[in-house]
């Protein structure tokens, strides 16, 4: 299952689809064949190739002929292991019946169950057979025929229901797993989204131009699919604007991490951010963590602001995320 579903809207749509499928199968709002068709779509969107092939075989019947040409590489035997149908190597009449059920499309299994239930409900004892003064041989033979027919129908119905319920159980298990996976994959994005909203809201007052330019540039390069270095440059400009707002440049020397005072140039905003942190946070683990976070972001931005190398989407994404995380912590110090 592909866990790297990065687009928030797409992930939300997939989660809603999975939740709908859970309701469909647990509340029996749709036929199982309809649920499996929708599972085909969900597995395709989640790029779960094996599940996609498995659902196709559940719908069409387990036969190598029903595998698409590009599905051979997965392995038919592996797909059999995922199936809920009854596979056996035994010989005999029961084996033939089960082999037939294995190859039967799911819609036909559902239809046959419906027909058998209807036939069983119609195979009743005629009212004239009840409470006779005495049972004649003809009545006894009629009762025997009816009993035999009901037993035959019940056995057939049990065979079909066995396969049907096993398929239903396996499908439900997969949907539940997909729903859980989508929920967990959304968790980090939900946390980042919360931090992003707070940072952008607070920075609208501190440095409105810089945060507006970053948000606009992010949308632009994402739409173009290129120009990731421009996004990293906007991260750097935002950090500089934030520093100018909370810890402006001063002519007097500033104390560094080693306790010595040095003259800091206006463009050395990371040094000023370090001074801001040391003034606002007492010495201890939290200060050390934030200073390490600050140094790491300085190195990451510096690596791409002085080419080469040429950044890609992942590089720009990491710079953006780390910028928001650091700003989120720094904003706590001025609230």
C-alpha cells in the first residue's frame, strides 16, 4: 500500500471513500459486488496493485484467464492466498462444486443465493398434508420428496453462503485496514496543517508581506512543478523578515553561544535569532533543542541558496516544513 499520499485533498477524498465503504458493508447498504467494485477504485487510487488484481478476480471469478495482461507479474498463486474462496486439491463431487464456485463471478453467487432462498421459501408442505386422519403411503412419499428437496436446497445455499461470507469478511478486513492506514497517514499532515495555520495567522501582523509572498510562491511553484529554489529563497526572506520584526539589528556587539560578544552584520539574521532565543529561554534542554533546530535549518537553506545543487520538490518541502516548525516555536516566545 502506498503510504506517501502527500496531497491533503486527495487523502481526504480517499478517507471519505473508505469510510463510505465501511458503512456500505457493515450496514449492508449495498450489495457486496457493488462494494467490491468501489474497492477496485480505492485500491487503484491508493496504488495497491495486488489488491486491485484481487478485487478484479473476486468480481470475475478466480481464473488465470481473468487476469489482465499486465497482472501476470504479481503471481496467480499469491492472489489465491488473498482470496476468501474455498480452494482444494481433493477429488470428488464436493471438489467439483467448490471449483465451480471458485470460478463463479461474484454477481452470479449473489444471484444464486437469492434464487435458492426463494426456492426454499416456496418449497413448503401443502396445507392438505397437515393433520390428516391417517398418513397414507402417498402422503408419506410426498413428505419425503419435500424433505429431500429442502435438504438439497439448504445444502446448496450453505455452499454459496460459505463462499459469500468468506469473501465479505476478507473485503471488510481490507477496507478497515485501508481506512486505518489513511487515518494514520493523515495525522502528520493534520499536525503540520495546524502549525501552518497558526504561523500564517500570527505572521500576518508581524511580517505580512513576507508571509504573503511565501504562500503565493508555494502555490505558484506547485502548480508549475518547477522553480523549487524560488520557494527556498522565500523561506529565507520570511525568516529574515521575522528576525527584523522580533530582534532588529543593533550596532552594539551581541553575545554568542560561547559567551563572547561580537559585532553582527545586518544580514547575519540567524545569529540574531540565536540571540533572541537565548534571551527568551533559560539555559536547558528546550533552548538547546531550538538552537540545534535553528542551526540545522541554516545549513539546509544555505546548501540550496548557494548553487549547486539544484533543489527538487522534496528539498523545498523539507525547507518549508522546517521553516514553519521553527517559526511555530519562536512565535510561542512572543505571545
